[in-house]
C-alpha cells in the first residue's frame, strides 16, 4: 500500500499529465474519508473526443512510467467520458463540457475537499 502523501503526489502528477496535453478545468477531489472506491478523483475536460483519448493515453503512460499500472479503462473508444482506474486514484476525462456537466461529479462529491492544482 502506498503512503497517503505518495498517492496525493501521484494524483497531482496525473493532473499534470492531463494539463500537458491541454486538458482544462482540472479538479482533484480528496475522497479518502468519504468513499471506499478511491482516495482521489482527478477530473479533466477536453475540447473533443480525440483530445480526451490523447489525454487518457498520456495519463496511462505516466502511470506506467511511475510504477502505478492502470487496473481498468472504460469509455476510451467513445471518448466522451474515459475512466482510468489506478486503484487509489480514478481519473475521469470528459470529451466535452456538456458530458461533464451532465454527470456532475463535482456536485455529486461536493463535500469532498479539493486538492489545489496549478499546472506547470
């Protein structure tokens, strides 16, 4: 089991990977005390499905590079909502703001603390 600080740093690194591929509106939710599904959600918007796939590829590559293999991926071929499950961290890449707003993860998990993310 990875340490809490390591997991948080990894979530920030995955957010940066999305930022590097021009992902926008990157939000990191700390779910550790709220859910057993994951410790963190990383939520990223893309302007279209091709960009969401590119962001997902970059996140998957970064995870493998750092020794965090992805356990499961959903929605890649459609590209509207790609879910990347790293166990303690789940990344959600939305291929458009309409889909992100429709599912409203930030509203659903409104009581989850936000982790400050500033892309570099």
